[in-house]
């Protein structure tokens, strides 16, 4: 079954997949990254926004204490986080389509670390359940 990206049902299923994934072998450089992400243009979301916290290569709902906040639209978020299209993120940043508040080094660190094989597998599983 597939769920609408960023819907309550999608988050619930993603949480189940993350819990079942076990040790994701997160690279050390990725563990050091803590970023809040505001996604705009989200259908059905309060105020049209969804807020996420990225830590240890995983997303949690809501913002937490982080040195950096990214703001991007839902289409770009899907390409970066679901389709695993890192080039789309770099291009969007260079084009000014991603707003960055805070420590830019966090963003650079995210782009320079290759996800582990278990992380890549989890990403494929999340993509498979995303409508």
C-alpha cells in the first residue's frame, strides 16, 4: 500500500520501517548533522507546511534544537529525500530554491557523505510506500 508523501499515514508507516530497519550503520559525519526542514506547499498540512528534524540520517516530525533550518517546497523535498536525487538539492541550492538559515556547514556535510547500504535500503523501502 502507498501513502501520500508527508501524510499522517505516511509518517506512521515510515516510523514502522525505521523501527524494523535495525542498525543503519550511519556514517560518523552524518551523525554530526542536525537540521530542521520546513517543507512548503504540502496538501492537507496545517498552514501548508510540514516540519521535520533530520538527525542520524533519519527524519522525525517537528523541529528540534538544530543549528540549521532548510526551507524548500514539497516537490523538491520529494526529489531529494524520496527519490534520493542529491544533484537536485545542489542545483536547487545554487538556484536559490532552498532557503538556509543558520550553519551552512551542516548542509555541506549532508551532501558530502555517502549513505550506508542499510540507509539506502531504507530509502528504497520508503520510496516504495510513497504515493
